[in-house]
């Protein structure tokens, strides 16, 4: 009289869960150019490090006491490792009810968020579908609506000030799924296979009479290049996973740790002759700010974030002598580098990221001032600019400003905390190019 039959039943259910929504739905996912959630987890994490939690959560059907079918929850979660460090990961299974919350069973998404916060580990969200949102089909079946609530959202919000939160939009993400993507420290979309919107094309057509495709409504060209709702875009899912791994490599696992230093193969005393002439004497001519960054920072260490949004300001993570730092830089090739509303919003968010995770900031300044004119006024440049200034003045991390050419006006004064500088704060320094 052993427990072997029960053990065999558990193993059987786990194997059924790995079949996800069945062969037909998996084939449809692949035909749409998308990986399954389990393939995504395997490709993102270090090999054979995924420890799944709640694999047997699902809906079984019995006949005469025997289970004849099993539909797993459409959310897969657990822990694993990236470059040897533990992370929590959770992903929507689009092959089961398109990721709708009514198929999630037991709020595994909420469990993964709580797990990450309580264990003080980074969390990675692989969002595909409504990502925890509801389904219209469920309302039709119920014959009624209900007062909505966002499960575990108090944990989601609290985590932003404690652990790194990363999200990948890996399919058509609507409603709560879209919000889960953008409520993060770093987000990425994949060109052509990812779309993000509050509501999909059928709802948009019914609600406002606008007939659009998913790509026209919320493709990566909109959110990574125009709205700024998403930070980066990738050519493929594998590239998106590589960006996630690289982003996390600069950050600590939580705010109670320091950012990890990497072995440095670059001479910290390297001095590039090109820097002597890279800034033209003629102030009407521009220069390549990204080339300057490559000459100053550790070789090949700069990871740009939000390249196509707020383009007068370049932001990203890098290393100096192996130490992670946050990098901001004016781009004179974009409107002379004048800080506009999107650039100000970008500065605010990036400064807060660095301050949260103890990343010193190196600011390469060539600032003619806030953008002016009617277009700038309509965009609310003054308000966004004031918020950016507040973020800079509230920052407590070490701060270095390297003034490359110009530093004018109120926006110029926001290159660092001027009051701290005037009081000779040991955490704030500024250096000026001799042609200023």
C-alpha cells in the first residue's frame, strides 16, 4: 500500500500542463511567429535553472472518477537564474484562452509578484494577451458584468521602489496586459509581432468608430518611437531576451544591495586622442554624442534605453572601470539638444531609476535650454521640464556633469543639483570643456 499511484498522477498532470493549450493552439502560436511561454522561459533563463511553481493549477474533467482531460492555467511562473542571479519570472500562455484572467486559475500572476517582492528578487513579466485582464466572452457566458479589480496591484506598485521590474510585450497586449508592460523599469517590444493598446481593434471600432489593424493601433513603431510607453524595440524575441539580460546586468537584485561590478578588460586610464578634436570649434556644427560615449565609457558597455523617444536626450546604462553607472547626454543633432517635453519625461524616469538602484549618474551636457515656440508650449514643456528638474534635485546618488559646449537657461541649470555644487558637495562634480 504505497503512494505511488498518487505520485504517478502528479507527474501525469505536470506533463499535461506542459502541453499547454494543445498541439493545434501551439501550432497556431508558432504560425503567428511567436514562441510559447515555456520556450520563452527556457531561452531567457540560464539553462536548466527554471523552478516552476503551480504547474498543476488548472481545470480537470473527470468521468467515473478518472481524469479524462486537463486544461492548465494560462500563466506559467517560478524562479530561475540569469547570469547566475536568481529572478522571478511569469509569462502568459496565449495558447489557453489568449491569456485572459478568467483562465488564470488561482491568480498565479499575483503570486509571482508577491514572491518577487518578498524574496527581494527582480521580476520579469512575459506578457502575451490581456495579461491578467478579463474576457468579453466570459461576460457573455455570465450574462452580467462585475465591478473590476486589479489583482495584486498594490504589490505591483510597491515593487517599483524595491526590486527591478522588467516587462516584454510579446504579442497583442490589451487592457491590464498593456498596463503590466508599461508599469516597469524597462520594457521591450518585438517588431511586427507585438502590439500594445488599451483596447483592441474590434472594441475601438465599436467604441469610437475608428477602423484600424492591431499594428496600426499599437505596434512597436508607435510605443517605442512615438508615445514612449515602451522603452526599446527588438527585431526578434531572442533579441528582446538579450536586452532584458543586459539591462539586469547593471542593476542590483534589490535596493538593499549595490549594483554589481564586472571584471573590466578596459584600461581605466585609457585616453583617446580623438576626443581632442571631436567637438568642432564652429558651434554651428554638431558632433556624434554616441561616439563620445564610446570613447569615454568602458568599451562596448553602453546600453541605450529609449533611443527613439525624447531624442534630444540620450539615456542608458554603462560601466566605468567595471562599475555600473547611469548615463545622460544631450544630442546636438536633435533640435540642437534643446530639452523638449518628451525629453524631460525621459530624464525624469531615468533619473528616478538611477536614484532607486544606487547608480551614479554621468551627465554629458550641451544644453541650449528648453525647447521654445507654440509647439513646445502646447506640449507642456514647462511642466515636464519642471518635473525633470525636481527629479535631478531630489536625486541622492553621486552625480558628475561634463559640460561639453553650451549650458544655458533653466534647462541648463538642471544638469545637476546646483545648490549641492555651490556648497561643495562631495557627491556632485562638474567639469567643463575649455571651449565653453
